[in-house]
C-alpha cells in the first residue's frame, strides 16, 4: 500500500522515479532497481510488491538515465537485405509490412523503440542512428549489412538464415518451410494434382533457395519431375507464368512463392483459357492467414501462411534477449496451410 505522500510524487509535475517507488515500499533504491529490472536474488513477493507500487505511481523508466548506466539507447534497427531491389519491394511489401508491425509491437511492449534503417550501408545513413542492435530481414549472399555489423560489433538477428557460412553463428528466426512446403504440396497432390510446378524467384535469399530445395526433395520422394520457372530480375512475372503454363507437359498445379506470383498465375491461366481449379490449382505464400485480406483477388487462393507478425515479434524478443546476455539460439516458427477455392476441386 503506497502512502499519500508518495502518491503525490507525480502530481507535482515532475517525473516519478525509483526513489519514489522505494519510499512507497519502504525498500532500498538498489532493491527496487533490481526488482524492476529483473536482476538480483529478490523474492517473488517483493518483486510483485515493487511492480504494483510502480504501476500505481505511474513509474516509467527514464530512457536517458538508463542509457547513461547501461550504455544503450533503447533503439533497435530493422533493415531488409534486398530492399533496394525494386521488384522485391512491390512483391514482398505485404510480408515486410506485417513483419514490421509485429516487431514494432514487441519492441514497445519491452520499452524499446524500433526504427527502419536503409538497407544499403554504403550510403552511411544507417550508421547515424545510435542502435543497440539490428534485425535483418532475408539477408542475401555476401550481405553488406551483416559484414558491417560484424566490423562494428553490433548485435544482429536475422529473419531467415544467412547464406554465407561465416555467419552461421548469427541467431536467426525462420519459418518452418520444410514442413510448410511438404503440407501445401501434399494438399495439392491429395486434391488430384499429378504434376505440380513451382513459380520461384530470382532473389538470392534463404527463403527462395530453401523453398526450391524442399520442393525438389518432395518431387524426388514423390517420383515426379521438378518443374520450376523463374522470372528474370526485371521481368513481369505474368510472362514467366505463361511460359510455365504453356509447356508441352503443363503442370496441373503450381505453388507461387508470393502473392504477386499467385496473381500472375491467375492472369496467365485466364489468358490461356484454363479453368481454376479444374485445369490448374494454385497455392501461394502469404504473410498471414487472414482470409479477409484476399477480397481483392480474382479468386481466393490456397495459402501457405508464414505468420510474418509472429516472426517480427520473435526477432525482436531474440535480439533483446541477446542484448541481455542470453546465448544466441535459433527459433523456428510454424507455417499454416489455408485451403481456399483455388485448390478445391469438385
């Protein structure tokens, strides 16, 4: 129970501090500080007593004071490995937006700020932000951001594994693509497909490479040929979809690595007079499993959801844990297959 005197600490216009919480609880400033920061050998009942008093008083940590003590700024950075690639920007924007939303909420909940920084370290712009650590989405081969972080000794977490082996010790957050690809391809097979193709992408990141690898392994296990089409870097994906669907041995189902490719497959199928799903079944990767987001599509597409918001939140949690001294580790986030009209054959 706090005293009337301590309850008036915030009413005078000054910021409520640890001294006020200590006075209200009758504990030392050191004990209160350790209780609020989760440090020291302090009884659970005491920690709860301090927490309740701090909440009642409206206590909030002073970021400037904390920075002076810890040498940290309370700012985390978020960058995308190949964000400068314009086709990638338009194709994967929904995933990036959802990832950023999840990361931002997780950072705020733990009293950190999250800023999006330029993905090109050569510009020198991102080094002007005083970051405690950086999250890199989809690092590319010979990633300049990873190299710059290594030179500066800046803690880093990646969404998707780094391609280069010298960064194998970097903590990562990844989607369970192996299980997800197995489930979505198995669904297409069970729905009646006998020749399943893959509309992949030109990006040199782990998501693209791993998706192709898991697809080839699945095809080998099923005894079917791998049928892969990849758009050129600046090519309209509809052209790649038309090539794939115009082959002499046309696939009767195709998985696209993103929503843009799913739309390209729908457009190409319409131009070729193919019925969906009777002649062609389609599945795509999506950033979430929210079906209401598919209202603008010509047809609701079966989706492999990577749960980008959860991936963003997990990346922030891991980076903060690393900053707190926890050993690096890798986290795998499950995928979900959502079946919709594009693969529902009568």
